[in-house]
């Protein structure tokens, strides 16, 4: 059985999130939470909330045991890009892309 949590339009670039997701994929949820608390990356804060949400969904909606949960599939997809203008020298304007992410995190129960 699986439980999932999705975060849409997170204001962080997908490539930054992917680095942290690779650290926790396949780990037990308690170990993944410890990794997220100790990792000094910007993506850890929303991922910490998302993992706690997925664990809560597993417990409350599906009656799974918290001790047997493992981070299953987790991936990030690019969301809409906010396009902004940066003034440059001699009246020019450069584009600045503020990227967003859609993050999906699935936890599944293992039998021990």
C-alpha cells in the first residue's frame, strides 16, 4: 500500500530539489527525516513538510504503521516559470527566469 503527498508551484528550481530527493529515495522515513534535518540545502524545508504530510496521510487515511514506512518513488517536475526583467547597461533588459517545481513524494509500507 502507498500514500502520497504532492507540493505544487514550490518557488525553488527543480534541479536544486532533485539533489536532496536523491539523498532520501529508498530510505526509511525516520532515517530520511534525520537526513533532511542535517542537510544544509534550501530544498530541505519544503521536503521536510512534504515527508511529514505523506507519513500523516499513510497513518490517518490508510492505517499504516509509521515504523514500517519507506520513501518509495519521489520525483520533481518543472512547474510554471515566472519571467522577470533585469535592467542592464545602456538601456538593455535581460530576462530572469524564476523557476518553480511540482514535487511528488510517495511512502510505502514494507513487511518486516
